[in-house]
């Protein structure tokens, strides 16, 4: 049994015990765990190091309306960068158990924090405006704020953020087309929601989550 295999199995066992009861499932044989939150996924990663055997912890949301075709870490829980190092199984097992429990607690906090579209819109708008004041707004975070505000019903704010996203993606025409289509539709509530539901369901299906029925965003 390799040392790498041993510590990976310890992490996987600890993660399953802490996260499976919360609806998480492991993505293949990776260190990535995903849980269904409707319009977003809760993401936990037990990130390896390139220098030492062990694990960091990343906990985040992945917005299913997003522009990317990979599992992006869109809203990341801060202060989760403690590294647990593998020396032997006896010492590492309780560390992995504690790390997995921290992941469970942080992901539950995110579930509560982003339980509604209005809550998501408020948080993402405050975050993006803070970044704009620092001169680093725009791009994907502006896009996420635009989508949340559009779904929550504030068309003017959504359009402003869509414009900011367009400026941030000026060199990426594939993204620009999608953003322009969504901005054009945001003033028509039913059309916009149908477009976003389609995006979410396509992304859910690509990640092996079941498709949700039409109108599901009304539940948030």
C-alpha cells in the first residue's frame, strides 16, 4: 500500500462520514465533493499540496448559471488554508476527521447564507461593489451579481452589472454572446427566468445531477 494511497483513503473516509449526511457526493475519485443546493452547488475540496502529502481545505459555492464549463469556486469561504500534513496513519486520521468536520460546518453556513435568491443578490452585490471601489470589479463576479439581481427582480442593477461583466470579458467573445443575450432578456421576468433555468439544468445534467422542473426558481 503506497503512502499516497493511504492518506488519500483516510481523507476520503473522513469526508464521507462528515459530508454524505449533508447530501454531498464525491466527484469520481477526486478530492472534490459536491452537494445540490438547487441553483448552486456546495463545493468542498481537500486540496493536495505539490510539496508535501496532506491536504488544504477549500469550501465554496458553484453557481450553476455560470459561464464556465468546469467546477469553479465562485464564493469562497475565507480562512480555510490550514494544511494538515501526513506523517503516519495514526496521527493523520484525527486531523483528517477534524478537517472534514470543518468542511461540513462551513458548507452548512453557506447553505443557510445562500438559501434564497434575494440573499444571494444582496451578498453578491455588496461584494462586487466593494471590489469595484478597489478597482478590481467586473468579469465573472459581476456576472454572478447580475444574474442574482436579475432573478431577484432588480433589473436596473442587473443591467449595470451585466455591463461591468461585458467590460471584464472584452477579450472573450464566447462569454460576451451569452452575457448580451441574458442582458437583453432581463427586463422580461418570465423569459429571463426560463433562460436561466435552462442554463442551470444544462449544467446540472453535465455534472450528473437530475434536471429540475420548469419554474423551480420560484421556490427560491
